[in-house]
C-alpha cells in the first residue's frame, strides 16, 4: 500500500490512477469516498469547501482497505489516521507555485481558492501532515511541476519495485522562489 498526497492541482488523481492500472491495484480517492458516502459535517459557502467527518471517513477507508487485500493506492490532499494502516511509502506530490496557479485557473478555481492552495503548497501543509501521520522515513517528495504523469508514475513504480527508498529530499519552494526572484510575486498574488 502507498499513499499519494499533495495540494489540489499537483496531479494526485491522474498519477494514482496510472499507478493503480499498471500495478494493478485499487485506487481510493479519500475525497470521493467522503463526498459520495455523505461523510461531510458542513459546507463552508465562503471558502467553497466541505468539512469532513474524519472519524467516519477513517472507519470507511479502513473497511475498504481491509476488503481489498491488494495494492492500495490511497490518494487525497487530506488523509485521515486509519487504525492499523501502515503504507509502504508516502509520496507527497509537489508543484511549483506559478505552475500551480496556472493549473488551478484552468480548473476554474476562484482566486481565493487558488491563493489558499498556493499558500498551502508554499508552506508545505500536505508534507507536514504526512510526516505527522506516517513519519519522515516513509515520505518521498516528488516535484510534478513539469506535469508528466506517466513519467512521474513510472518513477514511483521503480522506487516501489526496487525496495530501495531514496533519501528524503525536501522541495523548498520559498528558497527556490527567492533564487528566481519570484517570491514577492507569489506573495502578492496570495495577498491580493
């Protein structure tokens, strides 16, 4: 079993589906399970987001994982704690903030939602959640800024097949943007 997480727009669903097809395995989209299963507590109209019932989602995911004793690819920008679930590896997909803005604009996200998600990517929210939930030793960050899902999926599969897990390498967008002289531009986008 593996987990693929990351900010909305980084390519999680596309890459997870490719991996599930190639293994073969079972692709589980945490967000879809929560929404389709009525596991939301409320809808925040202002932020256009659902508040998920973590306990119910966690129980349902455990039930699905237990049912399918196969390669599980658990995907979502939010992964709840699941009793007795210990993935082999956790891949945190990353995307350069400028490219993330473009992707989310193409998906017709509101300016407010784009700014929120770019902030999350810049501040490593999904990475920090994954480290807290699964520990640093299982985490592998993958820069998917070039948006080459087949290539990224192949790289993840090679890592899984080799059983040689790469050393943790942190994707640091703040430092990268400072070197590109683009941090002010991204922060201005977020603030506007």
